[in-house]
């Protein structure tokens, strides 16, 4: 994979600040953090905070990622239908209501 530009949205303001300005990352995350920073050194990374209620797509992707060994999508068109639907709703600025 030859990715050079990455946009990251997080619901954690603290994580976004750690990435942009540095800071003390909890010890249990330091190995992952160092690996991510090393991988990102050859990329342009834009990280921003989004409020938890607005990141329905991220929630679905995280759930998929936690249930699979490795997941890679060439484009948004190859996403599972429920995630693709959430992406399309997000693009047009439509609200997604969560079901409990």
C-alpha cells in the first residue's frame, strides 16, 4: 500500500492533541503510538475531532475491524452495504439515527 495522504477523525480531543502537539501517551498505548508515528512519518496526516454522535461510520468500521483479522478496501464502493450507506448519508449531511 502506497498511501501518502490520510485523514483521521477521532472522537477524542485528547488523542487529536497528542498527535498534533505531542504529550504523554498512556504506557499501555505507547508501543502502538510509536509504531503509528513511525508509519506516519512518510505521510501527510490530518487529524481532527468529531463528536461521538456524528461518527456513525467510524463506529461501524471499528466494529468490523475488531471482528476480523485484516480488512482492506480499495475504495468506498467496496465497503459492506451498511457501511457504504452510512458513508453516503454522511456525505450529504443527513442524520443517522442509532438503533438500540
